C-alpha cells in the first residue's frame, strides 16, 4: 500500500501536546496500514518550547493509545521544515496564517488536522484531564480520517 505523500509535518504551538501526539498516532497508524511505504511524519511548533519533552499528561494518553512519544523533543517550525513537507497539518485556522507567514509556497499543501471532521483542535495545555482526553479523541479521529484518505 502506498501513500500520496512522502513527508508530513504536523504543527501546533509549543510542540509538546497536540502535534507530538498526532505525530505518534500517525506513525502508529501508518505502521499498521502502509508498512514500509509509510510517509515520514514529524512535528514542530509555531512557538516551540525547543528541546522540551512532551507534556506528561500527553505522554500518558499516548501510552494508552499505543504511541510511544517519550523520545520526542520540541522543535521550532521553520521555512526549511515547511519546504521539506509535502503535506502540512495544523490544529487551528490561525496556525495556517503563521505557516503562510513563514512560507507562501505552503498555501496549497496546508490543512487543519480536523479538516475531515470540520473542527479546530484547541490546546489542552495546563487544562483539566478531561480536556486532554477530549483533545486526544479529536486528534485520534482526525489521524484516522487523514490516514484513510492517504493510504
């Protein structure tokens, strides 16, 4: 099974909650769907907490969903990463504007992760456990929708 894209970049703000979880879930999903032909998936943050590990609550949720994101370290979104990516997935509409500010050529390849569900995926950082769990559900659903379209 092959995908339409070789490189996918997932973007949020700090690169410690939403985008690392989405990255981990995409890798898990592609591992079961696409085997050796899976696209490379990485994540970055608009205002990344560069070098920081994922949020502890996000790690716990990822573990429960079968994705190991413990080795992830936050990285800053750059125009080089945007040039590398064939598909850019952001969490909220305003993130798209930030992406376009770095790379106008990203316009035709940038979508919200929640595009197929017609939803924005809001930041759970420092909010209640219920908010984290709801955000994880949204991300998991969105990842499944995207991977079905891509594989």
